[in-house]
C-alpha cells in the first residue's frame, strides 16, 4: 500500500514540478529583454483536451457498465 501511495505522490510531484517549470519559462516576468526563447515541456492546452476526453469517455463507459 505504501508503494502505491508513493507512486501516486511521486507522479503528482513530477506534474507539479513540470507545471511550475513551464509557467516560469513562459512568464512575462521570467522572460525579460535578454531572456532566451524557451519551449515548454508540456503543451498544456493539448493535455487539458485529452484529460477532458478521458473523463467523458470514462463517464460514458461507467454508465454502460451500471445500466444492466
């Protein structure tokens, strides 16, 4: 059980770290006149779309499973 919780916590910490890194690299404060152009690690618009599609598909499948 501890290993499972540790894996979930590790995945959440990794996601948070990548989000913070990406928000700092695209921030207008972090990007001054002399800052280099940096690309984000994750395309957050695509990730949000995929997450929404996964939730919708899961809800539809759950309804199919519980109907009978």
